[in-house]
C-alpha cells in the first residue's frame, strides 16, 4: 500500500476553523500555531494553491520570531512547554 499523506482543512465561509492531517508532520503543529497567532490564510487562498504549508510556516515565524524550542520543527515559544 502506498504511503497516504494529506492535510484536510475545515472552514466556514472563507475562514479556516480546523485541520486534520495524515503523514504530514509537522503540519498539524504549524497549523495550530498559525491559528493561535492569527496568520492562517483564507480557504480560497488554500484552494487556489496560492498558499502552501511552507508559506504558513513562514507567516508563523515572521509573526513569532525564530523558536528556541528543541522539539523538531516546533515554532512555539519555550514558555509554552511545562518544565
């Protein structure tokens, strides 16, 4: 069986309200961070292909700055992790 890989975006009107993925790490983490800092693209931008997960990650990094987190591909701020 071929490896399955996808990202499903859930929206209302043109607003992304959720996402699910399979085989696309770190996409869920990036999408969660983008929603948290309010830099998610519109549904129409995603459908048209104008915006990719890499573009979303760039938006998160621009908004939050480069992460000091040691988790692979994580874009969160270190204070978000419990010690």
